[in-house]
C-alpha cells in the first residue's frame, strides 16, 4: 500500500480529517490523509461516499480487486488513523 500522510499529529485548522482511499483493480491501494473543510466533508464523504457499500463496509486487512474510491471525513482528534474511521467519528449532517 502506498500512503501519503502529513507529519505525525498535524493539527487541522478546522475539525475535519479526511482519508481518500483509491483502490485500482490491481489490488494495490493509495491512501491520502489530510485536513479538510466542511464543504469537502459534505461533497466528498456525505454526498458521494457515505452510501457506497464498498466504502462503508471496507475492511483494511482484505485485498480488494475491484476499482473504487472512497473519501471518509471524521471530526475528532486522530480519527483518521485507520483507513476507515470509526463510525461514531464520521461526519454526519
């Protein structure tokens, strides 16, 4: 798995942490962790990802061979340490 992350424990200017997971059909994985905005959380997590079964049921120890992309937005300190943040930390409208 390839991964891009900020230096450890970056404090975000807004309370939104984002993980963008890209899984091509090769089974490799690209994970990008970053600070986010309310607009990104609404658009990329709530509107585009929160109802995708492959994203909401994602299990990091499983190798997926289908191509998909998920964006997770969570709102508590260090909530995006795992690829799929805990359900109780995810942004909700």
